[in-house]
């Protein structure tokens, strides 16, 4: 028995802002602003349930204060694949409100003030989950989500490093 989709997927673009941090034991890290952008598909299983994968470029990282008020930080750039299950509620005039959740898979492609890989501070692979809410009017949508990382992406054995992210985004479906 498989999943049958009610109609062809809706394909679109999405972009937004991130406020991210690195949950590291013993650190004084602060939020860092970043961008995310990519493509999205909405596979309607029923009128009120969808599976929504995205392929995103997402900036994560953190900042911290240095001596004399200067600020430094690290930006970690990822290609991410979130796959969310969404429940949608019609609220009239073609509008829908949704709640969604699901895993995300990330692969680090570049970093500032740090590096990815076996001889660096961070592992390339990241895994976490999304939970959020959205609003959709015809082809335009908005969403707010939080993305806590589930795995330690750091190489150091004396502390853990996990991404945490809050994102606000908007998008447009072409069909």
C-alpha cells in the first residue's frame, strides 16, 4: 500500500531570514542573522494534509563579543533538505493556516572563521527537526519555524555543538 497524492505537486520558491546560534556547552554565543533561499514542493495527500520537501541554501552560525565591544562570529553555510508533514486548515477566501513538523538534513558547504571536514572544528553533516506554522493565500505563503539540531556537529570531545535556528520566510508557488 502506497501513498497516492491528490494532485500534481505545487512547485515554488522561498526565501527568508534566520536567527541562528550554536548550542555549545560552556559558550557565551549569541544569535547571528543569516539568509535562506531555495525551492519548495507541496505534495497534497488530502485536502488538509501535505508532504512538503524543500531544497535550501541556509546560513547558520553564531556571534560572540570580543574585548572592547567588538563582535566576532562564525557563519556556517549549508545545503539543507527539510521534509515536513503539514496539516492545513481553511480559513476562508482561499486562505489556509498550517502547522508542520519534520526532519531536516544538512550538508556544510563553506564556513567563515571555521571549517568543515575531518581536520576541522565542525562535521559537514547536520540533522535536526523543524516545527512551525504558516499562512497561505492562493500562491503566496509565509511561515515561521524553529529548527533545533539533534546531533553534535563539533569535533571537540569536551563539549557538544548543535545548531539552533529560528526562520521567517515567504514564498510563491508557480502553479
